[in-house]
C-alpha cells in the first residue's frame, strides 16, 4: 500500500511507494523531547521509497549510540517529519503522525527502553531493546 504524508499546514508532503521495514517506538531522551515526554512512533522506509516536497528545517546531533541523527520538521509549522541516522542512510524514519494513512501501522518494537520513564508501559507482545538494536533487514 503506498503511503502519503503531510504536515499540519500542508507545506511539506510525502509520497512513499513501499511498505515499512519496521514500525517502532523510540524512548530515547531526544525522542521524548520531540514527543512531549512520550516515545516517538516511527515507520522506517527504504530511502529510495520516500519522496518529500516542501521546505524542511533540520537539527543534527550526536546521539547516545554515537551516530549523527538528523531530525527534520516542517519549517513553517514545526510538525515532526522524520529522522535520519548516519549509520543507516538506507532508511528514512517517518513519524507516524506525519503519515496521512498510517492507521494500519502498529509498532512491534520498542527501543531505548532503558531511558523510558518509570511510568512507561510496554505491550508484552512487542519486542523491546534497552538501547539501540541492530538495523532491520530491508524487505525484498
């Protein structure tokens, strides 16, 4: 199923031609900052499947994993759009809230659970990783 995405003001849009290789929650402290204290919920797509239009603002930093992460958001309204890792250029991690038709996507993995607050709850059916897991294999 192809996916589309748009920010709150419509200035940034996306077309995604493939299925995600993973859908997961990230509980790292940077993601908690982005998500007002909760995890970010993200769908990882092959970079070649993602086409973006519009002006993105970006913020890059070295994460606890040692990788440089770049967070992109709409320059006009601030809607979080995606994250990119220097260690995984083959993927674009789109925020579920940015996707227009993500209702059928459900996270199956929670990562950086060691940084989750004490009140965080994890679905027992989800795979969990205390820190950074290995990269998911591309779907063929």
